[in-house]
């Protein structure tokens, strides 16, 4: 038993460090290798859990798949959400759930193939009930979503919660939520349901105490080395993509304001052009004009005085006066400038 426990601890420490190390390389080579790692760990977790590999210590049963690989996946999703945001976390969740669905499907196909070929290697691919598979997948999805929501809720400024308390409560909450969802979905109604719940609650509490130092060390180390700020996001950011939506709404609002401004400028320009056209209304075409009296003939053949015709066909108005030349011609006596006609005087 002692050897089994030591092996379990060594496995857990190795896998935890592997996940955190892969995530720490994201600044140099991105997150693709990290997603590949958690995908592989998901497949191993499903297979080991189905095989029923477990270690018993002081009456507490530790499932190797749950104790080592599930908690490693939980650590991975935890840190990728804290440091890389909802978008990267959704990719990680999709990877875990996708592999979690694919492995039992592949197992079912292999069992079908083995039955057809009468081969005796079915023990290498332990079968599992559809109920347990479904409960496992649903619980995993809910756990990872709850992780993000609990982290944001506990990080609200009004709670003023220390980072280590926030981290531990989020971790323990996810582990216990998994117990409730998985055990209820897989074993509710069976004779051993309550004992499974009780034992698993206790084992998850022990696991949380063992896993927390790795999580807290990594978060503080990344903050210290890279100077990263832990962002306070909306509680439902993981579900509603609130972070991206806010940015998109901001850009959309800017675009709407820009378009409104352009539309206002366009309306002002149209108004000014209409005013100009109103002021500059012109006569068009050839006007038939009398060579002597300058009257103008309209479309009906009627002749009109020049002023009358222009006033009816434009916005112009006439006022009358006498130009200097006409004044001289018609009123010569009135056009004499007294200052120029003064008599000369000899000195």
C-alpha cells in the first residue's frame, strides 16, 4: 500500500508539473502544445478511470484517473483562464470534452470489431455504461464552466478576498461540484450512492490540499516573472464572451457615431446645395427676344416685357432706376454737375 501511495504521489507531481510547464512556454511557442497535452491527458484519464485503477489509503479510495489526470486537467484550465482569458479557455474545454466523447466512441467501435473477429483482447478496452459516460462528460463540462464563474465571482472587489483564499475556494468548489454532478448522474438510485458521495467528498478534500500548492505557486510565479495583472472579468465571461462582446460593442458604437456624423454632414451639404440652387435658379434654353423693344415671346406665342418674363421664370426681382448714360440722353439739364460748371475768375 505504501508503494502504491508513493507511486500515486509521484505520478500526480509529475503530471502537474508537466501541465504547468507546458503552459509556461506559451509566450515562446504559443498554446498549441498545451492543448495537445491536455487532449492526451484526457484520453488517458478516461481509459484509466474506466479500467478502475485505484489506491486505498486509510479507508479512502483514490481513483488514479480522477486524482492524477482530472486534477491535472483542472489545473490546466484554471491557469489558462486566469492568464489567457475566456477564448483560450473555451478551446481547452472543447479539447477536453471532444476527447472525452471520442474515447468511448472509439472504445465501442473496438469492442464491436473484437466481437466480429472473435479476438480475446477486449480486456484492454474496458467498456463502460452509457449513463456513466454521459454523467462524466456533463460533469466535466459543468466543472470547467463553474471554475471560471467561481473565480470571477470570488474576485469581486467588494469581497476583498486574498488571492490564496480565492484560488483554494475555487479549486475546492470545482472538485466538490464534480462529486455531486458525477455521482448523482452515474449512481443516483443505486444502493452505494450515499457511500460513494461521502467517500469521494473526503478524497476530493484531501486532493484539494495537495493540489493547491502547485496552483498558487504557479500563479504567483507567473505574476512575479512576467508582471501579469490578474484581470477582473464579468462572472459570465466564459459563457457569454462578455469581454469580446464589450470590445465589439465599443467598436460598433464608434462606427455608429462616425456614420451619424457623416450623415449629418451629408444632410447639411444637401441643405446648403438646395439653398444655393434656390438662390441661383436660372433660365435655360434660347429666349426669342424682340430686336427693338426687347420683349420676350413665351411658349404660347405671347410677348411679355423683359422684367415680367424674368420674374415669372426665376427668383429675381426688379427695381428701376436711371443709368448715367440714359440720364444724360433724356434729362440733360439734370445731369449737369454744378461743381464743374462754375464760371472762371481771372487773377
